[in-house]
């Protein structure tokens, strides 16, 4: 069984870019507004101690149907201390051109999104938001397109990243999430 788990970890690590021991440092100690909201939310105070999947989203992308799978993950796993955090971005071919209100309406009405969505941000380039700057630094991989996923452990470390083509129901992604959910909850 240990050998099997080690092989699965190796496959996930090689195939999808697991980041062994990458320290996130101040990764979650940042404030972002909720989508179309005015109040800032401190990610560490609100989501610290949870397993997080951070995703840059877009409403007019070939990967946009992944909203459905991300919401399913949120619904299935939130009681176990998991959350999807969505960050709309217009950085890739203008595929998120709308206002935050339009994005919120689209996500809610079209895909029933209820997982936390935050203000529209830049995930690449000179105006990259601090969260994505830290995610890129920790993994060595910036999003190459919309719906890039970063998995963060309960203790705030980036433990894996998954390219856009990896769907929310992908067995390797789900195994990585389940591994993190099975890990002990750190003392806060």
C-alpha cells in the first residue's frame, strides 16, 4: 500500500506539477473583495486551515463549463474543510470582458456557482495581483490560460498545480485533494 501511494504521488507530481514542501509564506495573508462586493475579505482569516483550490476563471472560454465541476467539488467537500476560490481574469484573449456584476450574474444563472468568487484580477503580467505572484513564485508556474488550478494545503502551502485542461473531476486532481483533506488539521 505504501508503494502504491508513493507511485500515485510520483505520477501526480510528474504529471501535474506537485510542489513538495513549497512554502507559501504570506500567501493567504491578503485581502480581496468578494465579486461585485465592497467588503474586503482576508483570505487567511476566512479560509486559513482549509484545503483550497484557487482557480482563475473566465466566462467566455472553452473551459468555462468547468464552473459546474468546481461547484460540484465545493458542494461535495466543503463540510470536510475544502473551498474553491475563483478569481475572474481577462488576461487571456479578453475572455472575461464583463463587469464584476455581469460575471456574477453569468456564473450564478448559467452554472449555479455558489463557491466564493472574488474581484476581477490580473494573474499574469506586470499587474499580477499579489496572490498570483506568490502562487507563481511557489510553483514556478504561472497560469498559461483560464482555469489553471493551484491546490493549497491546510497549513497554507502550495502543494500542486494543475493546468487548465485538467477538469475538476479528474481522478488525479481529486486524489490530491483527498490526500490533503486526510492530512491532520494544523494548530492555529
